C-alpha cells in the first residue's frame, strides 16, 4: 500500500525495492493501471496499481508473477501437440491397415496373385520404325494432329463436298459387347435394339423425332443397302434416337449389330 510515495504496508520480507515504488501508478483517482515489469533476475510480473477511495486512502499495488501461467501455457502447448501427433499416427496406421486389407488378396507369398507371365510393354519403341502397310510411310512417333477424315491410304475423303455432311461411326454399346449379350434378358431390357443416334442439334435440323425410321446413305453406298455378297442385300436403316454428347453436324453413331447365329437381320 502506497500513499504520497510512502509505503504504508507491504509483504516483502526484505523490504520494498526502491525501483518498484515509482515503476507504476494510477492514471487518475478513478482508474487503475496495469504495467508489465521484469525483475533483475529476468522474472516477469504483472503490476496492478488501483486507487482506494479515489486515492484518498492511497494506492493498492499488487504484483502477479507470470511464471506459473507461462508454465501452464507450455504444458498445454505440449499436451496439444502430443495429442495431435497421436491422432496423426493413429490415422496413418489405420490407413496402412486399410490398404493392406485391400491389397492382401492381390499378393500371395510376396508375389502378385495374377502376375504377368511375359514382358509388359510400357513404351513401344518398335512402333517408331514400323511402317504403314498401305502408305509405306512410318507412323508418327509422337502425338500429333492428323487432318481428316481420311481413308486407309491417307487420302482425304471429300464426302462433305458431295453433300454428305455427317460422319458414320460404329461402336458397341457398353451392355452389348459380345454375341452372347444379345440373348441376355436383363441387358436387352436396357438396350433392346440398335439405334441410329445423332445429336439434338441435328435432330432439330433434320426434323427427326424419337422412333422415326431412318435410312443411311453415303458417297460409297448411295442405295443405303448392305450387300452381303451372296445375292442378299439388307437395308441400312434403324430407329432414330437423340444422344447428347455427339458433335453436331458430323457425328452419327450406329452401334454394331449382335446376333447369336446366322440369319437375316434388319437393324
């Protein structure tokens, strides 16, 4: 307790240090003041100066050491870091265990269950020296742009100039890939028949709607018939269907037919 720079009472065993008396004071008669102090031996304190009865009874000085609070903060810091490290280690071990459970059926006696029994070619060096049997020229040894459409001899196809502005591409539907899939009851329910599929843009341009029967004509097949070579000709026709994702004015997809045996088919 200090009043008029005189110490009225204190708790110091060896007396109040003189430097401490003027190290902190109140702002006014109504407000106290907090000051951070450092002792000669490096210990940090929070010194509080608070007026009593408007300062008439003096100023109360209270010092709090930061040492126990810093020790507690350090303890909490280490505790949080150890908990975080434990969680990360647990997550790592769990991931390794999960990966081991997934890959264990693939490995037996430290060997792949379905090992490759011959050389696996990741890079096809022989492709660089191989020549096209139709043109006699070497294949491109790297990814490159090749103008098209072109035939197997590399000649540009000029069907567009002849009025054929769409491209016919055949493919297999994902559920109909082999001859036996055509007799599968459940797969046929998903894709019951072949379709002539074009984009919605071309469907509007040509005035077609789902279910219309269309015939496919080309520069090399103006009649639109498939000649089997045995005197039988099958019309190249099918049911129209819109398929989004096809490039407008140039993409027409006709899935390959499937059958379980020989016979005449209209697809």
